[in-house]
C-alpha cells in the first residue's frame, strides 16, 4: 500500500492518472504490453460471473472521527462513517455491489477502497495508481462489480498506511446454497491499535524507515523526504524507538513476529477491559467469521472452554478440522463452528510474539467478567495453520502441471528497511515496470522464497491460489523466515493485480509487485 510519499506524487495523479492507466496497455521500451485494467477482456470476464441481477447499493464515508474504544479510551482517527469496525456489508453471492465512496478526509488526503479477497473486475480493485486514480478529498467514486464467490472478506483503503487507522469493515457474501448447519453467527474483527493514542501510522513508518529519507526513488523505490518526517522521528544519527518493538520471538513465526508496539489489541473495536460481548444460549451452534484487520500483528485465537471446528479460510471451504486455537495473520480470515457451553467465556486474541492480548466475551449464562489478561489453556493446545488444512473437494484445483512458474523472492531487512520482491522495491511512479507477467488461461505456480529473517503474509489480489497440490484455497498466506511456499492459481481474471506483503509497513516500504496479464 505504498505511497511514495502520497503527498508529493499522488496529489498530481488526478490530472495525469487517466493517461497513466491508458498507457498500461501500450508498449514502452523494455516493458511488455499489458492488458488494461478496464479493457475488453476485463468486461468479458465480468459477464461470465454468475450474476443474480440484484443490485445492492451502499455508501461509505471516509472521514475523521473520535472513536470510543471502551474503558474511557478515546482515539482520534479516520474511520468509515464514524465506526470501528466500519458498518458490515452483507450481500448474496452473485449480487452486484454498488458502493459509493465519499472522501471527507482532511487536507489533500486521497483514498480508495480495496475489496480484500474478492475476485472482481480489475478496474474496481481500488489500487491507485494501477487500477484507478486516487479519490481526492471532497470527491466521490462509485465501485460496481459482481461478487460471485461466497465467503468472509473485508474492505480497506489501498493508499499509504491508512489500513492502520479505523478504515476497514467486514464484507460478508452469503451462500444461497449454504451447506453448513448452524444457529447464529458472529463476525469477529481483530486489530492492533495506536492511532490517536500514542501516535499515528505515519509516525510509525517514519520511525521504522528513518534511514530512507533522501533516497532516490527511481533507483531504490519509495522515499519520504526529510520535510515529511513526523516530530517523533529522531533528529540525530540515532533512530527513535518510540514505536519500535523488539524481542518478539515466536515458535510459530520465528524470531521476529512483529515490530510495532501497540498499546491496545481490539476485538470488534473494543479494548479488553471493556470488551465486545456476544450473548447466546447454551447448546447453540455459532459460526464465527474471524478477520484479522491488523497491520503488524498475527493473532492466536481461542475461546476459553471450547473447541473450534475450522470450516473455511479466506472464504473457501476446507475439510473440517477440530482445533483449540488458530493462528490468523494480517489479511487472513477463518470461519469456525463452535457449540456453546453454559457460562461466560473469554474469546482471546493473543498477539503472537508480543505477549499481550485482546479479549471479547461469549455470554450464555451467569458469571463475572474474566480477567482481561486471561490466558485460556486452549492457547497452548492444538494449533492449526493454513498449511495443515486441505481444500474441500468442491474447490480443489484440478491436478495438472503449471504452464508457468514465477519465482517471488522476498528480500530486505529491518536494519535497512528495504523490503522488496525479487530485490526491487515497488515504484509507484512507474507501477508497470518489472511486472510478473502471466497469460490468461494458464495455470501459474508462484514460488515464494523468503530470503529474510522475518515472516511475511503474502496477499494476491483478484485471485485465490491453492497451497501446494491439496492445500486450502487462499488469497493470503504466511511465508516463514528462510522458507519456501509454492502456490497455484489459474489465470482466469484478466487485468493488473497487486501481490504484496500484508504487513502494512512492509508493503509501504516496497514489498509489492504487479502481477499483470499480457496483452
């Protein structure tokens, strides 16, 4: 979600952006000819989606807001319609979603909406300057697309590090032929929070990338001029550590599980000392739709006194697995079923490697409030990650050899803060340079090779891939330090698509690449 800095570059794209998008399909020296995000092939693919003909219209307003996080904690942030999380959108598979975004953010702040995990038409993906021009402050933009795949998704901006504010909300696409049997459902949104409390995401990025000031954009990727640094940045040779967190080793993620010191970890917008509450009755079977909207934190999630049955990840069904706890990376979603016992139970999200928790409550009977720092024994029980799951037969890819193999080497370090893909940091001033080129109709294998000492949740727009030959269908997956993960997808959604780390600060620094269909 890299911005260059957005203030110095994207402000000028309003006039130039149309020409940039049009040029994406033109030949240029040393640049392959790429399909336009709004070309005829994109329209053709959209017509093939199983549309119901129903149109669901919503309005989303991005604006400053003072948010009540509970326990007297008030945070000045930016939010969708003044809520955290934003208001849920719920439609049925095959419906056409029409969403009008109104940008009421301060100054000359631009924004967009990215529909995370949705296979949709490329020009509605919400990624300036690749698929659209940024939405200027005081302006509106209408997204319109067919959402034909049921599942648990969410939406957020794809400009700078706005995702680390309150600008996110669930998008639930219901299956009209739902095969699961359950009595109720609860959408659970996880988030790491500091905006308006200890600083802003821009302050954090300035501190983390202190050495980047003055770098040459053309040769090394994004830069942030010294004039744009926040007051929290160090003025001397020694970098500030106001936000930097160290010592976050995790047996699940490696020696560096996260880098940002968040004062709060929220579940459904509430702090652990004043939690969100689900009220039900004993014996009820409830579907939990778990979304990690955080920027730098993976969560280990457990419900005290209960087993969880995993049914879906990233919107797609898996062979059911009973677990005690789940590891959920930024951008990942899991659906689980749980049969409720009698009493009051903590739903705990342990910030992996950071030794702090968020908490919500499930109440089905009498009982007092659990200690906000409670650690249910389930957190140390059977833990499942995506690589241990298998795709359901109904969504497993047909076995065949890939037509193309693309090596996606993840590079960089915390010391230099030079996060990149294949050694090249994404250049917002030249977004179609160095694309990962695919052809429509091909089976593609991506080999994620992590050459760094930190884990990365890798997210592909516009598609779902399969982990290996039989693993789950996903759009976001964990790639552990010094390891390799191979995924498969069918190139069946023409256009231009981002591939990036869903650690907001890594992608902002340049760990992004363009997956583009050749013309």
